[in-house]
């Protein structure tokens, strides 16, 4: 039974598979985007995301763990310096797989594996936009409420103003009356 | 060994083959260039998928 045995053999023994994926994940971080078959792409994604998680952790042990898997020191360095920053505020989903079609020679389904580029904060932008709209909505509501409140205050002020106007006159009158009395 | 007793008629042969036709691929159309494409794949004509250029197909 293959219960709880994730992954595919891909027609290779384990060492061949490991070597292949080590090279592939290194190439992916080197070139940002690589072409491969669908089946390999799917497995590569989980490995690549694991590497990025290591990079995001960023301590010496994580770096050594990544170096132990990837085949190029420079690429690992780049992952831990540049790419790390790019993925810092993204919770997973660092790698995109796009199906390209079938290969000419053997009709194998080919897909493009690529790292999500830095500009693509679409979801976040949407969320931010939503948040902003909400924020805009709320201030509007608040502003409208405030306006209403202002109106109320002005109304109150208007109501009070005559009273105030009236009240200063009264002392005058009182004074004048007092003067008259005197 | 078990062996057919009678030759199957042309009718029976052709009835068997009634379901042997090829199926049409599930074609949809590229929103960018309106060429027929396979769904969930990059358009081989214009190289677009989900509103962005994935592969460059400039041959002019």
C-alpha cells in the first residue's frame, strides 16, 4: 500500500531523484523560472518553498541546511539575501506553476515553474485596497457622523447663540436698570 | 481452445466499432487573441495566460 507515501518516483531511484531535484531547485533560484514536466514541477514546488522557508528563518543553521541541499553557494547566498526580502511578507505560495502544453518530442506535459516576482502583491493590494476602502468608508461614515454631530452642535450653538445674545443684553439691561435706579 | 464458431457479420463488426471515434479536445478561446486554446494553459499564439505575458512569441 502507498498510504502516507507522498511524492512520485518519476522513474528514478532515490539518489537519482534527490540529485535531480537538488539541481532543479538550485536552477530555479538561479534563473527565477524554469521549464520542466508537470509531475516534476509539482514536486519541485514543495522543495523550493521549503528552501524559501529556510531562507526566511535566516539563521546560520537554516543557511547550512539550505547549503546542504542546494548545489551552488552563490545561489544560496542570493536566496538568503535578495529573495528572502521579497518573500518576507508572504505566507507561502512563493512558487507559481503555469501549464505550457505538451512537448514536441514525447508529448510530455510541460509547465513553467517561476518564483513570484516582487511586484505581485496583488492579493495584498486587494486586501489593502479593501482595507483602504473600508478605511475610507469608515472615515466617511465617521465624517458624516461628525458632520451630523457638527450640524447638531451648530444647531445647538444656533439655539444657544440667541440665548447667549440674549443673556449679555440682560446684564446690560440689568446694569442700565441699575443705573437708572442709581 | 475456445474459438468463434461463426464469422461476425459486417453489421456486428461495425456496431462494435460504433464507439471507436476520436473525441474532440476540450477547446476554449484565448481572451487575448481569441485563438482556440487548451484550457488552463498558456496560449501558444500570444503567450498570454491570466492576463500576463508568460512566454514571448514574437516571430514577426
